[in-house]
C-alpha cells in the first residue's frame, strides 16, 4: 500500500482507493471493481462525502428490516470485501445476518479467497461456496447458496447490482442496497436505498444495530412501514443538485 501522509487533504479517499487496489492484488476484487469504485467516488463528491439525513434514515430502516427478518443475509462482493471486511463481520454479528459471497466475475478460487479474507477478519462462517441454487439470471450472480440468499427474506446488497436486485425483488424478497448513485437500477428497484459511502453506511448500521436491539417489534415495524424509498431517492438527488449549485458559484 502506498505511503500516503495522514495530513493529505484527500487521505481518506486515497486510502479507499488503495484498499481496492490491494483487493485486486490479493485476488478478491476484480479489475472492473476499480471502475465501480471511481464511479461511486464521483457521486460521493456530490454528497459532500458525508452521510446525509435521508441516508441515515434509510440506514436506520435497513437495520430495522434486518432485525425483523427471519432469514436475513448480507451479500458480499469483491469491493465490499476489500473495503469493509471487519465492519461486515461486525454487522453480521450485530444483526444475526450471515455473510454470503456473491460475484459477477466469479471463480471458485476468488470465492474461496474472499471467504478466507472475511474469516481472517473475524467471520466464523461464510456462505457462498456451496453454490447449490440459482436465481433467474444469465450470469454468475445467479449462483447462490440454498440456505443463504436463495431462501433469505431480507438481503443487504452493498454496492450497485441492478439485475440481481430485480431478480431478488421478483422472488418476493426485501432488498436493502448501499448505492451512491440514486439514479441506478439498483437504487430504483430496492425496497430501501442507502445513498451513502459503504464505509460510512456499514459503520453507521453497526452502531444503529446495537442501539435498536432495545426496540420492540412494533417500533421496528413502524419504522419500516413509514419509510418511503422514492422520497429518499428524491432527497438524494436534490442534495446533489444543491451541491452542484454551490460549486458553480465558486
């Protein structure tokens, strides 16, 4: 990893890029993941690189859904494994939702590398290698574990994944996504869209999980029932427009 001084004004962003590059070198992140990271970073500029009020509200609802779920699952791709392995393990422990590796550019070697990477960061068990069920898709994201994503009632999908998100919704599952692009198919298809950087989002959700465990089922259901994802997406777009207007005045 490059020697980036901590007083560099773009330290956090540069370190995030370094984690993705390291993920490629470790064989857990695809080269295409570098492109996805760059696209997300562009949208993060437009959020002001902060968790907005609407994003935090979506994170809270996402946690409520995971806590209410009978069979929750946290889907993990290469970028998420490279960026937030520790946090994903902690979120899994806090919500009782198992981790499952699911990849577009899939190979058994890469799946096993990610599983071992997550275990090295504290995971006791990670699904994804059994690969005994399929979603209605024509690519490798269709390959899932029967006791994981296939039979889950609530799925957290970190980072953009439009067609799989649609396939999961079509199966009657509730989908929570973390996607900095409020215009993507994923954002518009998911039940709950968290327009936030995955590092901030998962960190917030860990804290919220511990806070919200004291709520009863009725309180959690009220949060979910009152949530409007269309409003969240509209708020995100308006926030980005305001940010662009501020920048245009420089």
